[in-house]
C-alpha cells in the first residue's frame, strides 16, 4: 500500500510540474545575437591603425539586430602586456612589453533610440596629449533589447 501511495504522489507531482511549464509558443523568442562590424568604407579604426596624440577621430561601427537594438559601448585600453581578446580577427606587429605609466583608458556606454534594428555608431574622440604611446585595443560592443551582446576588438597604436 505504501508503494501505491508513493507512486500516486510521484505521479501527481510529475503532472503538476508539467502543468506549470509554459507551453506558449506564440511569444517571439530572440535567439539571435546582434552584429557589429567595422568592415566597411567608413568603419574606424581598422586593424593596425595608428592614432596620433592630440588628434581628433570619428570612431564608427555598424550594428544590426533582428528585433531591436538597445545599447553600445566603446572601450579603448592599453595592450602593453600583449593580451588578446577572443574575437580579434587580425593582430598587428606589437612593440615591446612595457609597464603603463599614464595609459589612455576610455570606456563609455550609450543607448540607442528605441525600435531601431540598424544603427551606425559615431563617436568623436580626441586622443589626449599626455598619455603613453604604444599598443592599444579598441573594443566595440552592442547589446540588443533582449540582452544578447556582440563585440569586436581591434589592435591599434597611439603614436606621437
């Protein structure tokens, strides 16, 4: 009799668990990451670009998503230790490994107007005069409305 009670209890529990699961297939599920690219005529910087201290540049990348974009970021940081990022497609000739004294660090996040599926990142930035020259990474990142993220990193150099 105890076996039958346990069996009934487990059967009822299993049915309740199944019933609590959502079977709503009508909801659109976003299973696609956004895309980000600098591989077009105006995309900047391209791999191995040299940026001159004190000069102003327009950083551009194209981002797209199947449903809706939400935000993007630009991160520029030194690569004096020659680290890599898993998404880098091309590496450049690197200078000697060195210790950072006054490295350039730029990290900013931006929102994208609601409902857009395509957007061109366009950030005007002046490279400071008083920073360390050498190897840097320029990393773009984009997030869609549901939280999927894509990124791309580019080797660049900052020179005198």
